[in-house]
């Protein structure tokens, strides 16, 4: 980004007030903003009291060693007890915690009483393998209930877990095991994906080879197919765990005891092990889930479609929801197996009322067309959530109309692995939403948009998103690398003491926040800083477009030229003249400066496993270079297809 301010091109006039009935029964009202404003720390103390503490804290926040925070100093709690046992003790043992839906259609429901027994057995099993509080456990697992049990068992005995996406290659697993110094790996024989069995165990084997700290591999049987076996190292879950006592007394750990490490890939260098601890993390994960999703534990059925290998799975499948006594659906497979209506079939089958998914999924559903969800009964839905990327206004409207039946509030939730929980989002019973805006920081959270030199931008301006006050679920550091923690997040605005999120954002005339993507992706065209998000949203607002990714490619005249990769909505062909039509459409929406020079129609876009578009790779294509590191790509064949479509790249 140059010294020029980030352009604010997109104007959105549509407004959606919360339905009166929803607002009247909402978990959290506008009061919360006032309470937090009056006394932020007292507000977070109130939220911390939603949990069970074995010992109270003596100080709410110790920020004396900034940027290393301590929240709820001296307090003690057990995270797993808070997510499971206390609900059983309160008489909810027979409530279903998890409805598991396997991709082949097998299903089972697990009550809180069963979950308590399973977590206790798994905790005893880990102890029998020599795992003690403070030891790290790696988890390389598909979307099955044992994964949740494994995470909670680790939390129960104070052994920080490090979950690695099951789709990651062995090298990625090994570098994460090594960096964390994990003692045990929990994995599975395989899982069901796109109608066939994905082999996991051979990848796990390759990943642990040469991993010096690793002692044992605990293997869940999911698919039952034959797997390679190392009798000295490998242990079957069903043999070890099932043989354990289902009684286990949870020990209370310090509020700052490490709960988990989660690696973010980053664009360069080795992955960063983001460290989260117990009391502050659970306080904010729990409160935000309660406030943003408005969970009514006795009546709602919740479904977060994220993978547990992503932070969203940690905070909004495991810790937030379970601490609030959720009944939730856990789905093993893909949205198009055995048909493109599988998500909606799940909603209908379990009468799901709260749905949390990602813009990438929504745009895929737009591509497939609205006739698919129309075949299912979606009337149980009452709230829709979005996370992972900016949601284009048109995708937001599509989500509202064709999934939410025009009646469900939408919460666009901005946060990061590093923030641990949701930071910026509407409150569904309070906020009048604008399609495409995450609106305002939640009660108790403070964020701002600043210029290069740290001065706050006025309403109507754009710049860098910063978090200017510590928050309970903030990362406590990068595992083993305190200097990198300071350099990465706290050096950019060191003078002001702001956390630099790495995202661009704008404040509209009302001061509402619009996230504009990573600052590294911002384009510089003829001296103007233009966000990829705004151009993509303008493209998606064309009725024929489902999804778009935009990059700035080197240009001799303008510095950078805008190159767009576009996926059409179902039923539309790449008619002659369509690229000119789209260019004109963008020019009309945002002004001629934002008009793409080149438009390429594609069938797929390169995405990470959490669904984020990898613009870096598209930039390689647009600049006619060899394509860079593709190891975090969800589908490695996508780039070949795209490169082969571009005339220049194909000649190489
Ligand atoms: C939860 C998660 C974090 C980055 C973040 C931003 C992007 C996430 C967003 C969003 C716009 C939203 N992001 N939610 N951008 N609107 N609602 O995604 O964590 O995988 O660490 O990614 O994702 O760029 O900085 P993580």
C-alpha cells in the first residue's frame, strides 16, 4: 500500500433491521454496549462469571508486560468441565450435545452424559500413555465426534492440543509436531470424502517419521479399512480408550494455562504456532457465541460447517458452543455428496436453526443455483452467520433470501486465529445490518482504522484495521518465538501500542466497518490504492457472476493493472462480449479507475482449506511466472486448470 489512503468506492444503501420478535427475545440487548463502555474490565468480569471457576481471580487484566497479557490472574478453572460436566450436573445429561452426520449417511447422537463419559475415558487413556499437564498432543483428525472428545480430553488434563487439518500433507504435520514438541498424536484410519474413503493413517505415519518428541500414535477407527501398523508405536483408540474407567476428576488449571496451539500458515516463512490459554479464551469464546448466535440451549439446533482444523472449529464447534450447552450438528463430508443439496438436507433433517458458514460456501451455492436449496424445508432457520472472508453484498443478499427465507438476521463475523474469538460483528437482536459490513466491534472490544502513521481515519475513509485495547481471548504469543510475536503484530504501530491485524478496512459515513481483505493484496493502480474486495464485490453484483478473485498485476503504465478471475452462476455461458459487459459493470459501480483490464473465466479458484482465496497464486498466473508454494491449497489441481486457460502461461 502506498501513502495514498485506501479508496472507498463501494456504496451500499440497503438496511435490514432485526425482526421485532427476534429482538424482543434476544440474549443480548443494546445495554451491553453501554455496560462495556462504562467499565470494560467489569464487563468482562461479568462475562467470565458465566463460567464455573474453581478459584476466583484476583486481578482482571495484567497488561504490565504488554504485549503479553494475563487475564483473570490467579483464577483457576477446568475448560472441559465447563463444556461438559457442569451441564450434566445441572440436570442436562440427556440433552444431545452432538448429532453426528457421516458423509455416507450414517448418524449417531451423543448426549452430554455420554460426552462426559467419553471425555473422561479419553483423559484416562492419555494419562495412561504418560501425557501430563503441559505436554503437547497433536490431533490429525477428520470431522468425527472423537475429534471433539480428543480436544476436550486434552483440555481436561491440561495438555495443550495442536490440531492439524486432516487434508494437510505429512510434511506439514511433521513440522507442526516438531515445533510444538508433541508427545502423542491422535489420528484416524481414514474418513469419507466425496463418496470415497480418504486414507489418513499412511499420511500420519509419514508425518511422524523422524519426529523425535513423538512417543505414541492413538488411532480412531472410522472407516475400518486396512491400515499400516507399527505395533510398538500405534494404539487403537477403541482398544485403549474403551477399556478405561469413565470416571475422571478434572483438575483446575490456572487461567493462563495453555489450552491450545494452532498454526497459521501465513504467506511466507514457517507457520506460526498461535498460543491460546484458558480463562480469557473461554470467557470470550463463550460470551461471543451466546451474544452473536443468540443460542437458546433448550430449543436451538446449531451447525457450524467449519473444519476443526481451523480456528472457527475450535471456538465455534468446540469451546464456545459446548460451554453454552449447545445441541449441534457435526458433519463429516462435503456439500455436494451425494448431491449439491446435502447441506440443506442436513438443515431439514435436524431442523437446524442457527447456521454458521463461510462466504466461499455461499458463493459456491450461488454458482449451483437457488433451485437446489428451494427443494428443502429450511423454515427451521432463524439466524445465519458468515466468517473467513469479506462477504460480498450480493452474496449476503443471496444468503438472506434463498437460505434465510428473508427472515433471518445475518451476522458477518470478523476475527482471526490470533484474536481467538469474534471481535467485530452485528448483534442479531440489536444491529440494523448493511450487506457486506461487519458493522461494529462487539461490546467490550475496541477496534479502529488508522493511516500509515497511526492517525485515526475519519468516517468515510479507509486504512489499516487495528485493535487498540487488549481483549480476553487474544493470543498470548507465538509458540517458542516471543520476538516474532512482537515483530509480527505489535511493531507496525508500536508507538500507539496497537495490534496490527494485517487487514485493510474502511469506515463508512456512519462509522461502520467494512473489511477489505489483507493489506498485502491491496492494488495500486495509477496512484490509487484499491482493495480487491470492492472490485470482487462489484463483479459479484452482476447477475451472471457467482464468484470473483481480483489481483493487481505489474503494468508498465499504471503500476498495476486489475486482472479478474470470474466464476459464472449456474446456467450462464461465457458469451462473447460478456467480459466487456462485466468491465462496464464494475466501472459503473466503482468508477473507471477500478475497471479490470483483463477478465478470465474459470471454473474454480485456488483456496486454502478454510476457503480463503489464494490471490498470491493468481498473481503469479497474471504476471506470467512460475506458480509459487501451493502446499496449503485445498485442491492442488485447480492451479493447473487456471494456468492452462491463460494464453501466456500456457506457452511456458
Ligand atoms: C476466523 C478466521 C483471519 C483473516 C482475517 C481476515 C479474514 C475473517 C472475516 C474476514 C472479512 C470477515 N476474515 N473473517 N474478512 N470479513 N467476516 O477466518 O481466522 O483463518 O486466522 O483468518 O480472515 O482477513 O484477518 P483466520
